[in-house]
């Protein structure tokens, strides 16, 4: 398992093109069965993030998104590999790799 934590994400739009892209993204997420995505008005977006520029037109809130710690991901991959039979050799140059199985 890769270490992660639920944080949610908010994507802001500052022009009509950006807003239409967020609307398309929302439709795509809903078509995939994502119930956590929602389009916010400018006022709703600023209420969640007061530091947003006054020019924001709206935002897409994706409450179900998670943040992955980029430093811990490779460690998690190595641990998973080791638990599945890989030999971990530290401090060595990798000249080649092969997949068996």
C-alpha cells in the first residue's frame, strides 16, 4: 500500500474557457461514478479558500481525492516487491532489470 491521506482537491477557473473545462471534467467524473465531485460557484470556492483571487469564476471540488507522499511511494513499492520475493540491494548501480513470472 502506498501511504496516502484524503485531502480533497479544488480546481479553480478564472475565465469562461476554464469554467467550461471544469464542467466537462465534472460530467466525465460523474459518468465514471464519482459522487464526490461538485461544481462550486465563485462565492462557494472563496468560502472554502479565502486566498483565491477575486477573479475566480468557479471551481470543481473533488472531495475524494488523496495526497500521496512522493518520498514514501518508492519505499512502499520496494517493500511490496520484497514481500513478493524480490531481493533488495542498496548502494548498487542498476545496469539491467528483468521480469520473471
